[in-house]
């Protein structure tokens, strides 16, 4: 399935790249675009980075050195599959010497947040595929059971076999449930507040999925821009068993909003404009 865009958090980007030189900031921004196309990481020779950025070897090594020094992304020497234990990989140390590196030597560069996002999306795609396959198998099994009605009792499967088959099917469906608690979050959202909101949604019968998770986070980002605390919004929704998120109480809109989130955002913008 095509994924033409990714979430961009300006505040995090400006904070993380503040120590970089302006050329390095532009190089990292361009690299983020190609990292998304490659599901979070690339492994190129030094000359591959030179060609991609259109700069000399000296400047390429300088930019990679800045990414290593200020821990922007994850930079590893050689060919590394960053999907396998990327959280535990130390990457290149700041004191690493680039002097002996040739243009044909390989470097792996990745973005942890993108890797997590793609792992969640790929797992969700596999879950949906398995569900479709399970649905087809269930249809075939149902058809077979209907045919067994005309078969003598001695020829039918035993009740023990039926029980084992049913338990296996339930176990398979349980393993395919999407875990919203592991969805990648921006730095300003507290993990505990997010998990309380996820648990509340599951408790009221409206569990989060890969479609609703980014929409909730996008709305929280809008509230943050308007001066509200996203974690307070999550806690209020969890406390009141509200499936949606709303601006916090300091917006002057009360605990039981009767207006839509879009109208409430407009009201907040108008109030701040008046001030």
C-alpha cells in the first residue's frame, strides 16, 4: 500500500538539529525524505551520499560526522539491518576517525521514528492479510461442516478435534490484534497518558487502530500549538470515557463540550487573537 507522506514535528526537528550547520540541516532534511521511501534506513557507499547530496567527499564526511557527534538519527559503519534491534545499536562513536574512509566504503543511516512507524504499518498489513486468509479458511470450514450434516455420525470428527480447532482459531485471532500502546509518539505526549487513553478506548468498545491513532495525535498537535497540554486532554478523555480528544478545561469550554473539535479549535484561536 502506498504511503506518500510522513508526520513531521517542527518543534522536535528544530530542537534536534539546532547544533548542526545550515548545510548539514538541509542535508538531513533531504535524507529524511529518501529514508521514508526506504522504510527508515539506507545503506550506501560514501560516493552514494556524495551523489545524493551533490557535494564533495570532504563535505559529505563532515556532514556525517556532525550527525554522529550530535546523535541525529542512527549512523553505523558497514551494512546493517536497522530493523533488527535498532534500539540497542550504539552506532558510530563521536571519536570515530573518518580519515581512512574511502568513497567505496559503506555507511548505514536511519531514523528510529520512521523505522518504528514502518514496522507498525507492515505488522498491520500482515495482520489484515492474515485476517483475510482466516476469513477464507473459516468460509471453507463452514461449508465443510454444512456438508457433514448428511454424513453418518461415525464419519464425523470427534468433539475433541473440534475443540482443538476452535482453540487454535481463537488464539490466531488474538495474536492479530493491533497494539496501539506501541504506536510511535512525539516527545510531548506522555506514554502513561497515552496508555490510559488506549485502555479506555478498548474498554468502551472503540479500540484504536492504525487509521485512528495518527488522527488523534494530529488533533493533539493542533491543541499544543494553541497552548493546550496534550497530556491533560488525554487524561480528561480517559477520565470521562470520551472516545475523542478535546481542548483542555483552560480553554473555557467546560467538561461536556457540545461543539465539534473543529469549532472548538476555531473558538480557541479567536480567543487568543482577542488577547
